[in-house]
C-alpha cells in the first residue's frame, strides 16, 4: 500500500495537468462527521498522513476551498478530490 501512495504522490508532484477529479456531495446521512474521518472511510486504503498531505497541498477541497480536516460536514457540502 505504501508503494501505491508514493506513486500517487510522485504523480501529483509532477508539473503535468491534473487528469482526474472526483466530486462527492455530502448527504443528510453523512453530515455531522469530521471531514478527515469521512475521508478515511471513503478512501480506506489511504493513510491519515497521506490524506492530511493531500489536504495541505489542496488536492482535496471542501466547498472549493482549502480544508484542514477538522471541519464538520453538512448536507450539501461538495468535496473535490484531485488525482
């Protein structure tokens, strides 16, 4: 798993254009969760360190803005993950 994470980070560090984006809209069922915990459930193969690095590099955004991970999610929030 660490090898896959390293490969993803190397691709993100390249100067090439981002090739793929995933958008997730938070539902009533998912609201109230901390953002970082939601990401851990949504991407179970990614370590928490990797997810926080993605947040710091703005590869994961909440409602179009940089997020820290400790935000509480609300229904209708939009998460963008850039791969």
